[in-house]
C-alpha cells in the first residue's frame, strides 16, 4: 500500500510535491484527474490522500465521498477556493484538514506528519498471538506478517474492534464493501474462510472468528 496518494491536476505542482514527500521517506503515487485517482485508490489503497477539490473527471468532493463510504483514510483537501462554505463542506464531508492554495509545502508536510503521528500512537490492536498493525495495515500472527488483502485486514479490524459482540452479516458487508457494492453477499463468507485459514490453528474448528448461525460473526 502507498503511503500517500497525491491528486493534483497542476502537473508542475504535483511533481514538486511528490518529490518533496519522497525525500521525506514516503512512498507516493499521484494522479492528475479524479477518475485516475479513484482507480488508483481502489486498486492499491493509500494511508493518506492529498486531494485537490477542482479536478478533471471526478471532483475532489466526489472522491472524498467515495473514500468515506469504505474507510477512515486521512484526507487533506487542497483548493484555491477560499470561501468559508467550501472549507466547511469539505470538513463536514469527512476531510481531516483543509489547506488553501498557494500553500507552503513545509506546512503541508508538517500536517501530514502530524496525522501520521496521531495515527501511530493508537494504531495497534492485539489479542493473544494476533496483532493488527493499523498504521501499516498488516496482520501479524506470532510476530510474523500474514499475507492478507486489504479487505481481509479491514474485516479483521472491524471484528477485533468489536470483540465479544455479534456483528450482523448485513452490517459487516455494508461497512466493508459499501451498501451500493456490486459484490455478492457470499463475498463475506469467502473472506471469513480465508481469514480463518490464515489465523486459526484449526480453521474447521475456529476459536477466534466465530459464526453465530442465522446472524453473523463474532471475534472471541
């Protein structure tokens, strides 16, 4: 997964920002239009988005809405639109921060570092021999990284955050895949099976990811 996805239609500004971020040690991908940005995010993900509002194709606000349907990935909105209403709308829609153009790149990078620092302070869930490294979106079993997909990670995170509670299938599916997802409901069952194969000592007799028949699943 990429650390930062930069979405900016001004090619010169985009390239400068990408270079600065890479010099800070981040992995960075970039897009000059909204449609490409959505495709990159959906395929590869990102730990943080720097997102211009005014873009060819899908607008920055449209991208923010799509991101918020499925995740809490931090988003910093960037815009030359200086109106108070524009800033309020971005923040109400779920943006973590808003910075106006022209901006000081050092200030933007400081904002990015601040978001990552706050996330790293709390971004780990542990239970017995299973650890969820939220900052790096990794699952570890007995200290070893498990080869898991983004959806498997998100599914386990949701279950572990609600340990001991039965989560209904419809709730899990809409939270992870989105209520308007084109995926089949059976997708959830398949992902549960994959997680058990990777995490349970005996996948056929799971002790951690429990099926509550007729309802959903519970993490013990």
